[in-house]
C-alpha cells in the first residue's frame, strides 16, 4: 500500500495530500420520480466508486454515508472509509435498486431535516471511536442533497428546518436538483450548473444550489468532482511573470507579477489504476505526474511551488511531440485566507493574461521552482512547462522536453511527386471514414468500469462470508440493517415483529463502526445458522 512517502534513491520526504472531508449524500427523490432516476443514479454511483476505490496512492475520499428520504429518512449506509470498502458500497447501491419504485405517499415535512441532523450526529459518534489523529480530519462535513423537487423550494425547506440546528461542523451544504433534460449528444463534460451571484443573494450563501441532468454521464461527472483537490486553505502555485513583459497589466518593473493559482487535474492518469501501476509511486515517477501535481499543491504555508515565466512563444511554434505527461489546469485561487480585494485583483489579472495571450496567439515557457527543502550539495534538476491560454478563463500547463531528454530522430520531408495510384487508393480509404469536427471523450467507452469492478470480485470458494454481505442474504433483512444504522439521539424504530432489546441495540450500534473480527463472525454464523440434528 502506498503511504505517501517516496521510495526513490534520493532523500525521502512525506507528501502531504489534501484530505477530502467526509461526505454525506442524501437522496431526496419521491415517487413516482424515483422510477425515472433510480437506474441512472445507481449506475453512476457504481461507476464512480469502482474508480475511486481503485486509485493508487493516498485516498482522495475519506468517509462516505448515504441516506434515503422518501416517506421517512433511512440510513442506507453509515459512514465508512471509501478506500477498501467497495463491497459495502456496492451492497448499498444494490439496496437502492431494491427500493420501491411505484405507488404514492405523502412525505413527512421534517424527514429531510432529520436526515441532516442524523448524519451530523452519526459523524460525531464515529469520530469518538477513531484515533485522535484521524479524528482531526473528520471535523467538518460536506452534505449533498440530491433531489427531484424544485431546488429553490428544497433550499427554503432546509433553511427553515435547520435554523435552530448547530451547523458548525458543516463545511458545505448543497442542493442538487435533478432535471428532466438529457445531456444532448453528451457534448458537455460539465453537467453541473453553478449558481449565479444573483441566485446566491436570493438563496443565501449557506446553501448552494446546482442542477444535474437525469442521465448517467451527467451524474457520474458530478460525483467525479469529489476527487478534485478542493482545499481552499492556501493557494497551490505562484505564477511569476516578469513585469517588463506585461507593462500593460502592471506598472511595477522591479518585482515580477505574482498570480496566485489553484491546480486542477484535467484527467486521471491510467498509471494510477490497477494493471498499469506498481505498488508504489516515486516523487520522480514519469508515469502519471501524480506525485508532481500533488507535491505542488501540498506544500506548507511557508512555501509554494513557483512557475517562473522566462519567455513567450508563438502558439504554432511548439511541436506536440515535445510535450509529455498529463496536463493540469491553473485557475485563479479561491484561498479564503486572502482578503476580497486581493482575490478580485488576482482574478482580474489572471483573466487579463488569458485574454492577452489569446489575442497575441502566444504561449508561455515557464521553469518550475520547487520550494526549498534545506541545504543540499546537489543541484536539483529543473522541469520546464508550456502554458496555453483558454477561452474558459483557465491556463493549461504541460511539461515540455529539455535537451537532456531529447533523442535524435530523423524527420525526412515528404517527396513532392507521389504515384497517382497510391494517392487515389489512400484518398478512397480516407473518404470512407466518418468525419467528426471534434473529439468528444464522453462518446468513447473503454469498458474500464466493468474491469475495475471485476478486480474487487471475491474469489470462488470463500469459506466465511464477509460481515458486509451477510446481512443481505435473508429476505427481510434489509430493513433491519437500515434501522440499526441510525444513531442517538434520534428515536430508533424496532424491526417489525421483533421487540427491542437494549443490549442488542447497543451491540448493533457499535457494530456500525467496528466490523466484527473473523472469530466473532464465525461465532455469529453458528448462532444464526445452528447445525441440524
């Protein structure tokens, strides 16, 4: 298992990765809308968790819990660590598929409020059962309400119902309205619609409102946003530009202009997935830029990774064969520690840079400057990058080859006179190809999700079934499991036809957080399934 430290020959230093906060997903979808949403939501969750549980390296998600709110609130999955728990997550998704899809009922008005309060209490109880160091990462919670109801009405319902609730541990509360539209031809990779500043003034700044289309791709992309480094405690990278080159933006000539930026991955590296990566990654591993990217974004507050621009290039003057590794995106920082004036000025300068580069058809060549790690007798090798502007108010950064990496390669010119027969043959073949104006990755499937899910399949002939799956064997057991997941101080509902027993309830409550050992499991198996005469 990768523990976040280097394994190369050089000095080893710990790579501090931003730890995502625990996430609570509340599915607030009433009948008959559930029949239209269920299959898309379950497939999107299945695809997302097959990916999130497979990524090599430190876990990008910590805890996850799922509630369902229909006629009442039910905890389908108590808080569990995402990494290493694909079986439990898959069982949770299977349980969602079994929920009632037809009929009608009148939902209770306070069910959604109770689900939020129950999730907060559950996290508080979970934190008491873990070590002190781990508990420090569970001090805040991100809550997402996925609803089929009008989003603004749900926001008002939450604001009214939670006005007397202590939300100090809630880092973010968002309502995501599932719209009936379908992502047309899957042309967009960003189905999430951010609320405008005018909406925020109406809805309040404490609850975010977004929309997502009712299709697998849109929901899947929404969940994938959870894999991003969304920390705002500090900016990730400083982009330094010599002011004499940008006198129209800044009048300062003595000091370089510093644009404070946040990093974002454009895509996941295949080297982070099973079958293409080793058991550990080095800080200088060229396979996926995983360590480079997160090393830049994870420095202490006293230092930042710097990209120092050294010259401009014509946009047509960089050969694609000279770039390597995965690209990443620079955005204006949203660090909360900067004052509003600095944030606004930084954003304006960033947008002005993008506009000027597009107008001039320029790229930038920059040298990477890692934070100083103390005195060293050896001079560190430098990495150079090309920075490409975009109309989307972002900068795309790609590593570019240097003299030391370049290999000789002959590039003979095409002959001017080609045989007419060869030209006709090849052009005939090309004419038969379907021509698309752009490449849309959302229309290309590599069957990666089924492959990743199959890697978690348990071997045949397992003697002792796992604790997670044992509760799903008997008919009628699903409802009992959901009731056991509830936590104090909310009232617990006893299972139908079974009188509540305080010792058993106490034991079940602790079992939510501490699965039994193999020995305890065997004893419980013997009690549940006594041998015949």
